[in-house]
């Protein structure tokens, strides 16, 4: 007997199912904590639009991991 397991990915913001080709992974850090979200293209754009004003005013930072080596 064959067995097939299917993994369904859901948008972390609106809990809607996503096709594997429609998943946008957002990784970000704030105050020393790192986060990751799987979202749709629409929610990815929503996130980026929400933080664009802050990114425009921020300055680049060196990676803390790199500083340890």
C-alpha cells in the first residue's frame, strides 16, 4: 500500500491556504529578536508597505553573527 502525505502551507496573517509557488517567506529582526512568516504575495506587499517609512529612515547594520567571528 502506498502512502502520500501532503503538506498544506497557510498564510500566517490571514490563515488562508497557499500553493507552494505562492508562498513568500518574510524574515525580519527587531530589538534583537528574529522572526519569520509565510505569507501570500498580497500580505508580503502589505508588510513591506507598512515598514517602508521606517526602512527609508534607518541605516544599515552589520550582522551580529559576523561580529562574533
